[in-house]
C-alpha cells in the first residue's frame, strides 16, 4: 500500500509518502515556528495563510523525493481534525482536489492516531497496548486492542501537558514553543522545588496540570515580590520532574491494569528527555516493552498521518468530496 498524506492541523505544513504503513519514502515538513515565535504562540489566521503558501510545495517535494507517480498511489490520507479549523481546511481541500484530479480514494485521519502510529516506524505494534499521548493539545491514555481501535482510558481535565510546558516557559520569559526550552534549561538545574503532583482520585487515569501551572506562576510571583532571585534552571527542572512523575506513574498504572504487551509514548512532549528517561526506567523495571518515536517523528509530520491512514485505508475508511475539517473530532470514531 502506497499512501500520500497531508497534515496541516496546526503550524506545520507537511506531506509524506509511506509504504505499507511503516516505510517512509519521503517526509516533507515546513515548520512555521519561526513565524509564530514573535507572537509568543500560534496565530490561527497567520497559520492558515502560510499553509496555503506551502501546501503545493510540500506535496511536490514529497512526491519527488519518494520518486513515485500519482498512478503508483493507492490513496490520499489527510488530517481531518482535531486542530485549527482554518489550518485543517487547507490540507483537507488540497487532499480533496488531488484525490479528485487523480481518481484516488480519500482517507480521513484523526491527528492523534497519527501521533500514536509514529511508533510503527520504530517497531511493529503489539496488542493490547497503552499509548500515552502527550502533545500541545492532548494528554490521554489510549488503550488499543488491535490496529485502528482506540479507547480513551484517561484524559486531562484542564490543560494538556504541552500547553503547561508552553505556559510555564512563557512565564519564565522563554520563547515559543516552550517545551524544548524548558527541557534545555532543566539540564542545568536541580528539581529542588516541591511543586504539586495531581494524582486525582485513587486509581484515576485522568490528568490535571492547571494546579501545577498555577503553583509555578505563584512561586515566581512570590519570589519576585520578596525580591528573591529565582533560579530559572531549578524551576524548569522541578516543573518538568513533577510532570514526568505523574505521566510515568499513571502510564505504568494503566499498563498493569490492562496487562499490555507494549507501551507507546506519542506527541510533542514525548520528545522531552526527562519523560523519555523516566519512562524507559519504569518500563524496564516492569519488563514491559516501551516504544518512543525518534525526536523528528514526535512533533507534527505527515509520515505519521500516512501510517495511521494506511490502517484506515485497509479498514475501508473513506471520505467523499464533502469532507470538512473537524476541530473537535473524537478519536473513538476512528
Ligand atoms: P495536538 O497534537 O494535541 O493537536 P500539537 O500538534 O500542537 O497538538 P505537537 O506538535 O504534537 O502538538 O507537540 C507540540 C508540543 O510539544 C508543544 O507544546 C511543545 O512545547 C511540546 N514539546 C516539544 N518538544 C518538547 C520537549 N523536548 N519537552 C517538552 N515538551 C516539548
Ligand atoms: Mg506544531
Ligand atoms: Fe500534534
């Protein structure tokens, strides 16, 4: 199966060609990070305009680099949602036009299933598995009993993990996106500040990061008011430690509860070095196989959308030319 995928849900314009759901033939990504940085975050209108600017360039690059022609393809997959509506629409409309022009089936993909399937570039998935999805907009524990089956066992009640990283970074005066900045800063700090960890009710697989975020903001505010100097490295390390602690313990709780054969970590925050280290150690201790994508496949790309789209294609999922972007798409429908 040869699939061309398109991804424009947020601030990466991406196109990729993937074979059999796991062999990357090409992976073109145009990131808008530098454009949004001066605004301190993604500006939706600006993102849409740049997607329009880059989409045909990325598709051409992906097709050329893969060295395939349109008649070699089995289908075109596209991120239907969730994401920014104006951003999604650029990819959806490009995919519809290409599918129509070349007489190819159109396969809708849920963005988060893409993040999960980025792990298939590392190794074959073993079911049942639990996937910890930690990205800019999501924090979820997803149980998969087979390919293309997604059950959300826990989710965040307020902020997503990546969102917390970005907000805390901002309060420390660091540029957008804050996750990598905190990661870097934390390497020179010590986790000496006792920030809270939200465990919620006994046995809960849900998450909450807004209390932690407020605790960091209060700490900074109080220190400044008292004229005490703040060691930003220690704040970053302590915050990161608190996030990792909760993510790792809840993932292990889920892994044991559902007796999984594999743990996956997915989404932008899976690039975090502390999360990767702690998760690896915890999984090793329990002898549960752990998979985390290489750094470049942790954040948004179209190869992961093609990988998930291949499963959708084989399941017979199809969209017609009335396909619309869906900002709040549910993963259970995929
Ligand atoms: P979603 O996938 O939920 O729709 P998104 O696509 O915007 O949201 P991703 O691209 O998966 O999110 O990830 C971006 C997020 O990952 C940002 O919040 C960013 O700060 C965070 N991130 C990236 N690298 C790191 C890192 N090394 N440590 C912590 N967070 C990181
Ligand atoms: Mg992004
Ligand atoms: Fe994403």
